[in-house]
C-alpha cells in the first residue's frame, strides 16, 4: 500500500474537519431518504436518487479529489468513479422515469433495511468500539464506505432491471474500499464487504431465477 494506517486516518480527520457541518446534513438527508421508503412513489424515488447522487458527488470531488489524492494518485480514478456514479443516479431520474424504489416483503428489502441500519448507526459504533474517535472516524454520507453501504441498501429495494446496473460501481468499491478492513484497521468496513457480497448474491439469485431471491422487475406507482 502506498500509505500507512496513520495517514489514512489523518485524511479522515482532515476531511471531517474541513467538511463540518456537512455530517449533520448528511444524516438529515439519510433520514429523509429512509423515511421516503415508507411512502414509495415517483416523487419519493426522485428525492432518494437525488440524495444519493449528491452524496456520491461530494465523496468523489471532496474526499477523493481534494484529500485522498494527497496519499495516493489512485484517488483521482476513485473520485472519477464516484462522480460517475453520482451522474448515473441523477441521469436515472430522466432516462428511466418509471424506476421506483419501494420496499417489498422480500429478502432484498430485509437485507436493504439491515444495511441502512448498519451504515447510519452501527458503522460508527463499531469504529468507536475499536478505539476510533471523531474527527478521524469515517462518517456517513461524506466518506465513501458507509455511503456505499447505504447506497447498496437503498438500491436493493429498487426495480431490479435498473438497480442492478446502478449497483456495479458500489460493488466495485466494495472490493477496493473493503480492503481497509484488512490492511488499515477499519473493522467496520467488513460490513462493506458483506454488503457487496449480498448484492452480488442477489444478482446471481435473480439471474438463476431462485424464488427466494425473486425481486420485482417493474411496478409503476
């Protein structure tokens, strides 16, 4: 690795300090997105996708390009991927107007809500339990890994024909970002690896037509 664990946590601290109080706004937007899941509609989906697009854009331009590039040039590529994901999410509002994010009584929805809970509540608690402290604590909405877990959770509740493509970059980041759990002492990022594997498992299950993983294809509201 081109940088150390200490350098990574120093980047977290610097970005959290510079971005304050966006952490509060991120939680506010996150709670709004979760609340809208219980009132599924075209308008709710548009707001949720707009929130996700904003988060991914901030992560790409702010965290990756402005701060993470200080320790690794690969962050330029990572930032581009995050900005592209933000654009893809925003473009879905116009290219796929029938796309809906709506909870069902199915396995992907149950997994999705579990991931939302983990991203917003359990993720920071795991970090704190292992001795991490703000501002060096990775925070929801403005730092990639918890944001990616949250995004995967949301998209698992969407029409699968579209959601599966929007999950590609988050799952790729699950491989890259999840390495922090192994190499840099960020144990909460094991949750990112689990989220990625669950999304891939649902993709495979749908492809093989497993009934337990059968997910909605299209349901206009």
